[in-house]
C-alpha cells in the first residue's frame, strides 16, 4: 500500500515533458476558475443540464469528475461529502485527512482514501477548490490499481495534473 501511495504522490508532483493533449479546457463554463488539458485519447463527457464533467482515460483506469457547487469551500463541507463519495468502494481507508493546499493558483481542501472496486485496489483523491464566497468546485480522482498502471497512463495523468491550474481573476 505504501508503494501505491508513493506512486500516486509522485504522479501528482512529477515534472514530465507534457504528453500530447487534445485541447485546453476551462471549468466551469460561466466564470471559470480552473483550466486543464485532457490527454490525447481520453474521453470527456459534459452533462448538458449542469455542466458537470467526467473525464476517463482510454483504458478506463483513471476517472476524474468535476462539479460546481453553490457553497463556500471549507474543510468541514468536504468532510461532510466524503461518506457519500466513497460508499461505492469497498474497504475504504483514510490515507490523508482533509487539509488545505495551494498550488498553481488553486486553493482547496484535499482528502485521500484507498479502497477496492471489484476486488481491484483504488486510490481516491477528492479536492474541493475555493471559487468564491458561495461557490466551490469539487474534483474526484480515482485511479484503478495505480501500482500496475502502464507508464504511458502515468505520464498522461501526470501531465493532466500539471495542466490543472487556476485562472487569475
């Protein structure tokens, strides 16, 4: 498990040459607060009703979901969301309690869990970005068995994480 967590942490901070990306996007559509690049061959689905985004790697081992929420980002609010967000996984364990982090112009609260899905180990990382007085953006990152992730997917995920930046106001 330590190896999995070290791998995940390394992916979040790894400096790599950018993997080819399909295009740069912003979120949310109205008054965006973040930008990112979706790696080539990954799919992006936007819910036409609310603009929520689902991004999936081409091998379906990495899933990212991004939603806007009409509430201020607080550590307490993120902690209140966690039980519903991890209930679809089995054997969940808190790895890192919610704490505030700032990187690349984005400030938010981050919490990390491990668990299993259909018998496969997963790492679940949830980030609640600050977006204003009564506004936040929630991003969930789920990696299926990151210890065995192919090098190409690791590089694409690292490039995606590096591309995730705040938009200056």
